[in-house]
C-alpha cells in the first residue's frame, strides 16, 4: 500500500507577522490568507525490513536509519524527523519500517509557507497510514508544536492552519496558542476577479524566514515603537481586506497592499532588499496598484495587484529580472489524504 497526502500552499494577503509570538500573545493577531493550487506532497510506503528511509525528492536528500523510537535531529530532513518523533511519543504505535518521500511544488524559502505546509502534509501521510484520530484543529496545532517547540524553529501560526483548513480564511490569534479560523463566504465573481488581478512573481531568491522572524520578535520584546505600530497597521489591514472581499470592492485591495508594503518594512530591517525595492518600483510604474512580499520577506515570491489589463504591462516590465511568474488558482480544500 502507498499512503499519500497533499496540502496547499498559501498567499497571505494581510496581517502577516501578527501571528508570531510575542506580538499575538500581547496584542492579538489577525491574518487574511487564501490557499492556492501549489502543494506540499508526502508519500509513505511500508517496508518489509526494519528500516526508516526519509527522502526529499525535490531537494535530492536521503537518509536511512535502523528502526528506532527517535531519529536524530541534526539538520538533515528535520521536518520529517520531527513529525515522526512526536507521533511516536504521542501515539506509541507499533514500529514498522517505512519509506517517507516528500516534495514541494515551489522552492524552499519562497514565502508561501513551504516548511509548515510540508509538516502538515507529512502528518497527513502518517494519519492515513496509522489511522490517527486527528481533527483539523488538532493537525494544525500539532504541526505548530512540532516546528516551534520540538524543532525550535522560529515562525508564526498561520501556515499550519491555512494548509490544514484550505480556502479563504480570516484567522485570529491570541495568547496560549488560541486560534480561531473564520472561513469567508465570498461571491464567486469577486474571488475570480481577485484571482485574475493578483500576480505571483518569484524573485529567484530565497530567504531564511527564521532570521527575519527572530528580529521581529526582538523588536516586540524590546518594545521598538515603530516596529510595533507597523504590526498594528498590518493587522488592521487584514480586517480591511476581509471587508473589501465581502463587499466586492476588490480594487481597494491593491491600494491596501501598497500601504502595507511600506509598513511591513518597518517590522524588521531585513524584510526588504535592493532587488525587492527595484522590482516593486518597476511593477508600480507599469500599473500595479500595489503589492507585497510574500511570507516573512527577504526574498521568495512577491504578489502584485493589477487592475484592468495592467497585468500584461507588469509582466513585460519584470522580464528583465531573473525571476518568473507562476500560474495558480485559488483552492477551497485543505489537507487531503488517500491510499492506493
């Protein structure tokens, strides 16, 4: 038998960073995001030998171990090891040899929530194999715990919930890891208009999100006023974009994104780079109403809102950079598992 799963990546439209502790614990966070037709994939095949084989197909990484209750977290395929170690501790299932293989549709560090989405996908494959009794909130919370507590990886909470639930969601974050996911019922024509006008551009650079997030966390702990105030604005914009989507004022989203671009840069100095600034300037000059850096910043994907037919001018204007545009669709379904 082969046990498979896939979990969708996400575009964060507003509020990014307000889901990160300690900001979310002190002030409460809010994010609006939507999942897209790009995925993290995981596959488990049971083996007849007492071996554990871990493989990242896209990154060409492979590790093999004798059957054990705990795998060494040593910088090699740690997301897979973290999931396995946590599940063995929590569910104490009979140990059997297996081959876990994974791949993601976009490069790591691209700003679409790849690491957290991959953890959710790996959890899904184990759930399908072991028939684990986990609901949607359970999966997202467990994925967060594995990354942030077990593996000590800095980051927020939105990606695990987006990958698990799917769709367009307004998410609220509070102290004690309390998260409320509010699915939005948006008229189809409004969602199609947003999908038509939102370009996804990969800058051909990646980032280490944990470094940027640690700087952001430090700014909150030290009560750096400009950074904290910027986070307040970014959080409020999640509510503004929610209202724009629900009321059909779709072009308003481009204006909000443009305002948010300036505020996001105040959250941490490493969020932007000269290349990002140049790309953003050229996109705006070509007719984009606004845009944003996807994820923590520093590289990866950028998003541009282009009304009317300005998308084609923006595409042409950015040809001289060493990046590329990625096609996608909004998707409603989150984590999905199956076996063959």
